[in-house]
């Protein structure tokens, strides 16, 4: 969703660019626990569309219970990815070879796909990978707020009870997630840009 929002801001009309800038700036400034409170007030207390606490039973019930926590967790992440996507695409659109392709009458969708989005994919992939990995660490606050029995809430309980072994174990899992995510992002660089090689990245 963040990549789509960034594409709208970069490739859409000027008024869309301004609206996306404002929306992403506001969303990026909202902490996940604040977003959780606002979503609970609106969609639980006022409208009654979603349950407030727990994780549900069965597939559909679990999806319904996890919708608000997932949305609260994704608000700021969506804004960060959207802003980086918009900036990267705008920079590529202003490059000389893109302007030359436009002046030669190459179809717009080919210009965007071959010259703009592909060259902007590396910074977008970088921030997306870091953001996805960080969501695992941020989930502790959301899981506690919505009474979800997950790894994050277990970490908070272990820290409160001074269970050092559990805290170290969960922290190690989070670190491994970051390392694996960064490794996958580095491998994606090779697929996204043929000029990048594994040997070059290791130097």
C-alpha cells in the first residue's frame, strides 16, 4: 500500500502529489499505540465494526480481530514507504535519460516500467525491508494494547517479570529477523539492477 501511495504521489497530478505529501507526513508522525487508540474509539466504540481485544478463533474471526492491530501497526510504516517511493520516483522522472525518452515519444507506461520504477526500486526495496523487519519489534506495543498473545506481548511480560533468559531469546529472534531481511534485500539488488553483483556488495 505504501508503494502504491508513493506511485500516486509521484506519477499522478500535482494536486495528488501535495495531498500524498501531507497525508504521509501526518501518518509518519502518529505512533502505533496512538493509532490503535484512535482506531479503537472509531471502529470499536463508535461503529462497533470490530472487536476490541483478543485474537479470535477460526480464520475469519482471527482476520476480524487482527484488522485493527495490523492497521495501527502499519500506519507509520505505510507513510515512510510511501514517502521514499514518491521521492525516488520523482528523482528518476527528472533524470536526463527519462526526459529524452519522453521527448522521443516512447509510451508512458514503458518509460515508467523500464526507466523510472526499475531504477527507483533499490531505495524502495531497502526501506521496505527495514520497515518490515522493524514491525516485528514494534508489535510488542500493539499486542499489549489489543491483548494479543504474540511474541511481542510475551517479551513485555518477560521483561516485567525480569525473566532474562526469555528476553534474550526473543531479542535474538528479532535480531535474526533483521539480519535475514537485510540479506534478502541485498540479494534482491542483484535481480533489480544487473549492474550490481554479489562480489561488488561484499567489497
